[in-house]
């Protein structure tokens, strides 16, 4: 007698393979979503740092202080920034701008030299 269909063992193996594949796909989607979120935050932080540099060079120069702190909203999110200026020579100051989602952990740092005025 020749029976048609799948045995219980074959169905079990097929379900095992399917569950492994589905788990792998969900892990891939999850890690991709997290990566996109982190890249988006770093991109926003870079834009904030670039904007702060432009402001320092034009409207908000350092006058009598060596550090400043603040908060900016960008892309519907709040970011914290800090700036420090260090005298390195007669002609130049080193400027460091740190931007992060929290005050204590920057996700982007911009370091450059600006001419003393």
C-alpha cells in the first residue's frame, strides 16, 4: 500500500527550518532598524555641530569663557551640545564641539582650529 502525504517527522523538520528562517529575518529587520536610528542621530548631531561652528564664527563668538553648554531640537528630537575652546598658539584656538542625545554621552565630536581675532 502506497500512502501519499508527509510524515510527522517531515512536517516537524519543515517547521524547524521555517522557524529558523523567520527568526533570522526578524533579527535582520531589528538590527537594520536600530542601525538606521543610530545613523539618523549621528547625522543630526553632525548637522548641529556644523551649525554651532557657523554660529561661533559669526554671531556667537567665545567672549571670556572657555566652555558653553546648550540644547537644540533637530528633526523632532532634543540634543545636548557642549563647546570648549583651548588656546593652542598665538594665532589659533582649538575648538571642540560635542553633541549627544544625553548630556553625558556625546555621539559626535567636531574638533577644529579657528583663528584668534
